[in-house]
């Protein structure tokens, strides 16, 4: 076949022939139609699902064995630094929020990804935990698998729920099924500026009176830091 560098000339010849009222069928039959095909490797294959161990601080239980979806436009394919910091807070070892206690409190996590913070809350004695992320089958199935593989105790597991949730949508139904929560976990989700109005709606509706939100984040795009901070104004 012809090299890529020859294809512009091929296109010009096709167009010129058609404009000169030649029979288009004859012109196309004589052409190298591969000029309309994307080069090999143009469409990059989606990265496959993978696994990762999160090592908890010494004395705070075994590592979490986490499954992740493949690389995804929703960013749930990695354990981001903000999630790691949230895990340290919930394990009571963070330098800024030492001795934080999960015992007897209810938690909901938004945009959970692999759900590491919510899992730790459950393992540390939370009374009830709801883990949510985008309502796509592969996203929800990964969360369900992480619950099943990291919480062996059936009593604890019976207090953990997984649900697909689109921020700002179906809030009354969600509250009817699960109630409100003492703590809302938002780990590295406020940079999603397109949904900054909807995320506070979910947070406020699912937060119990006198509840609190744990919001941890990184400025992934430093030039958009002011947009990240807009979340707190909307909330």
C-alpha cells in the first residue's frame, strides 16, 4: 500500500476526479481505500483492571487487597493520595487529626473508586457504611468485590452497602433506603468541576443533623485551584 505521506495526494486526486464529474464508482474502485482507515494503534486499548495492596499502619489490621477498574474517564482506576490520607485519618494516625474514631458512627463515601476509606471505616467499628460511585456495572462490581474480599466478618459486612449514585439524583430514594449519615467522605472528588453543584446536593441531603464531611483533595491542575475551592463556597 502507499505510505501515509502519499495519502494527501490520493485524497486530492479523488476529489478532483469527482469534481470533474467522473463516475464516482469508477474513481473509488481505482483508489486505495485504506486512506480512510485509522493507522494501526490509533485507538488505544483500555488498560485492564488491576489490583493493589494498601498497607495500613502497624497495629491497625492487615493490608487492604484492592481491585480497580481499568483506566477510566471517572478516575477510579488509582488509589489517589487524598484517599491514602483519608485512610490514615480513619485509622487514627493522621498528624493533623489524631485519634479520629469511627466507632459507632455512620459513613457514606462519594466517588469511592476502590472504596478504601469506607472499608477502613467499616473495619474500625462504623455502625453503618454506604459506598457509592458512578452507577456503571463495572464500577459497582469492583466495590462489591472489595467489600467481599476485605471484610471477612459477616456481622461487619452486613452493615456495609454498595450503591451506584449519580450526584444530585434520586436523593430521596437513597435516603429512604439508607437513611442519613454522621460522616460524608469526599476523597479527591472536588476537582470534578462539572459536577460541583450536584456533589454538595448529595452531601447535604445524606448528611445527618450535626454531621460532618471529611474533604481531602489535591490540586491536580494548579492553574484551576480556584475552581477546586469553589466547591466550599457552593457547599
